[in-house]
C-alpha cells in the first residue's frame, strides 16, 4: 500500500491536538504538524508528543493561513497519499487505512472520510457537498437558507438527502479530512494561498481536481470524530464576515462568469442590508452587539464592490 503522510495545520489548537496525534500514532502514517504561530500551548504539546512518537513539527513565525500551511507541510512530507487533517478530527482505529484502501479500490485522486459529530452520527451537510453554484450561494447570502433551510437548492448543495453509509463519488469533501494522491496534488499545484486565512480553499481545490477529470470519493468506513471550528471560533464576528464573503467572491471570480460575479456582488450587498435591517429591528446576531454587527455588514458591502474582492 502507498505510504501516507498526515498534514495537520494548527493554530491555537491546544484543546485537540494531542488527541489527534495520539489517534494517528496507531496508524501507519507519517505525521507532519505545521503550526501557524499559535499563542497557546499547541507547540509545547506537540513537542511533548515528539518525545515518544516521530512527528515532524514545522513552526511558522506568523499565521500564513490554512492553505499556505497545508502547502508548506506537503513540501516536507514523503507520502504518496497526503491526508489533510484538522487537529479537531480524531481518527478511529484503522480510519487512515480504510481511507487509503477506498481510494485505491476506486482509483480515486482524492477522498473524504466520515466526519462524526458529538452524537456519533455523520455531520450531514458538512462531510461532503456539491460544488457551489450561483443559486446555492444566493440562497446563503440572501438569508433564504436561514429562513427556509430545507429549500431544494440548499438540500441539493449540502447533499442532505444522501445516504452517508454508502461509498459514493462526490464533488467536495470537507477539507477537515481530505486524502489526495501526491500526483493529483502536484498536477493542480496544491492549494491557492489567496484564500486567506480560511474558507473556500478546499472547495477551490476540489473544483480544480474535478475540472482535471479526477475522481473524488466519500469513504464511510474511514471514521473521524470532528468537533469543528476550533480555530475559526477564535475569529471575531467582523473577521468572520470579511473572510467568508471575501473568499466566496474570490472563488466566484475564479470559477464563475463575470455576469454571475456581478449578480453575487449585488446580492451580497442586498443580504447585508437585510441583515442590517434585522439588527435595527432587534434581531441581530447573538455573537456581536448592534454597533459591531452594523459596522461589519457595512465593511462587507464595501468589500463586495472593492478591487480586492
């Protein structure tokens, strides 16, 4: 079987990194940790783990973002199959082997495993999705999904009706657990580091893989327990808005027509105005006070029509 390298990008991941490494220690897999300038005990915990297990630790002096961190780690890895794994994705025994066997059986260039939530059930709507279309993005930015989560566009995009117990070909497994052959990785040039610091870099990667004719699989026998958003949760409300919508627009500029990009820009502005109205009416987000929310929404409107978006 080809040799596997697990690449784990950490950023203030002290809560989960030890458990992630311990789970991988029982797998036949090289481990490369790339630390994006954590300010907590992440590095110390990895160094402590190194005393008993072989782990390569690459320390970066500033946060380069997830995509750049992954690229950096893969350059140092030796495996033929590269497993991009979030530090809050904890492998069950045999999960890595199951993922590699699934990829080999279906001649897949890439594959995602089953991401299990706290209940032990697959994270439906997250473990894999279809690639975003203009319609699916409009349903998100215009609050349709918040008001009517089961709308047909959202159900199709998030694969909410899929059977998560079956092996199947998919379009976009979550970047929290994504295996890819080195040949496929090198053929498309890795992750696009312009998606900073997070969001849409894994979507863009899968889009380019599919455009190249590659096959991507979902492998339910490869089971990983995933808590989710451990680093994203440390971003401020305003940062989340800017990074999410900025990277959404960056994805659209790469893969949509100019007309669709313009429609998306206008819709984002409309969505921000609707959100601002909700704040004024007393139904703003729970994560921020009214002033912070309004300022963040205005910044997104400016971003939508700025040259860097």
